[in-house]
C-alpha cells in the first residue's frame, strides 16, 4: 500500500456548479495544485453521481431520465456472462484494465479526461478520483420491480465488482502521470446507517463491499478514501481497509470523536482524516466564515483531541483540509468562496508543519 503524509494539504470533494470542464479544471488547479481532482459537473445530467457509473452494468435500461436494471430481460443472462468473463480476465491478470469495458466514457466524465490530459504537464503529489460507493449506488439503483439492487444477492455481487473495476481503472489512469492515485468512494447513503431504513444491510455487507473496492485501488498503488457528508456509524470505516476517512467536521465533529479508541487505532495504523471543516451546506454559514474563524474552529477541535491523548503533530501529519461536501448545488460565487477558504485554511494549518 502507498504511504502519504498530507500535513494539512487542501483537497476538494468533487462537484462544481459549472458547465465547462476546462474552466472547472482550472479552478481546481488554482486552489489545490498539489492534489487536484477531476471535477464532476452535475449540470450535465449524464454526470449525476449514480448515472455517471451505470454504463456497463448487465441489464441496464435507460429511458430518458430514468434508468434501472432489468434482470428478467432476454439479454440479461448473456450480458451477465460477458460481464463476469471480463471481470475474471482483468482481475486474474489476463487482460488490460485500460482497454476493458470498465473504463468511464468521455460522455459521462469529461472532467476526468480534462484532468488527465493536463497531468503530464503538472507535478502534483497525487491525483484524486471519485466513484459512488456501494451502499449509495446499490440503494439508489432499482431493478425491474423497483427494488434496490443491494438487496438482491446476485445484483449486489455484480454491482460491487462493477464499481471495483471502475475504481481500479481510475487508479490506473490517474497513476500513469507518476502521481499517487487517490480514489474516494462517495457514500451519502451511509448517513444514519444502523437505523430501521438499513435494517437488512449488515456491517459485514458494507465492510466487505468497501474492502473489495479498496483492494482494487491498492493493487494499482493508490489510496482509497470514503466520504460521508453527515453522521454515520464511524466504526464501520475505522475497521474497513480504508486509507482516508472524509467527514463533515463543521457539523459532526462531536459525533465523530465519540469513537475515541477506534479513531486512535485507525490513526496509529496510518489512517488519514479529510477534515471537512469548510461549510458547504447553509448559505449563511459560508458567507459568515473566514479563514481565521475556521482556523479557530479547527484548532479547538484539535485541542479537544489533544486533551484525550492524541498528538497534535500526528493529527496534523494525518490531516487533509477539505470542504464538508461538494459544491455542485451552490452558486458559483459561494463555491469559489468555499475553494478559497479551503486553500487559505490549509496554508494556515501548514504554517505549523
């Protein structure tokens, strides 16, 4: 597994409120040149966080803005067989993942290619990609009877392998520049995990799916992260084979540190925290905050952990400074402020390194 000491560097979460990928890429590079990401622009309906990663799934039916998996169609058995053959060929080393059916198309992710086309002329420490996580994808995508595919054993297995191969493909392509590839699994559906809505999804299901995806990223020499934009059962992520945990420190720090012992164990084994301290939710919060006010908030949080026996230096070494979530739903003015706050706060934190 790759090693990486972020030391308070800035990182973004994914979406931006633009329609021009070249402009979005320039905005990313201006604020996070050491670890740029490929921008997702949800103004393009093909770049929704679920739609973006649907192509290649056996039984996929797309009708206008609706998409589902029809496991009863005549074509499904043949498509499923072709899927597993491609998966086994690549996963067992007999095929090239770059030329496999698991590549993202330009139509679905122009931001990916806008970034990788520039990568050879840059000297970043790392390049960040992202993909919808298995719980979010598996509960959002439905079958022909409008049931979430996560609850069907066969479709869940296909779904996890589909996302796994896509994550591995991203890591391979991002790493071609010589930079460290980082791939985040975006998991908004993990918010509130453990409630009745997820009664039949077990911890073992979640950890197994995340670990399978993480292994594909590790195989390509990369780091795997999980982003959850609200509160969740954090012990799931501390126990999984995840290198970076991204959380909303602006709103949920008090919940995150309830798991003191597992958090310490996670950090002791080299885990990284993406500290989502720059707000992206409420307009009023974004407008009122400054680099100085956010630094005071972050510093108070670090002091809280210091009082519990955590090392300040170790915390900073393991810290990425990020927005609490993506900015795709904000106005461009507010999104640009979020990016500027992230960059400015990172600089202030890194002054201690």
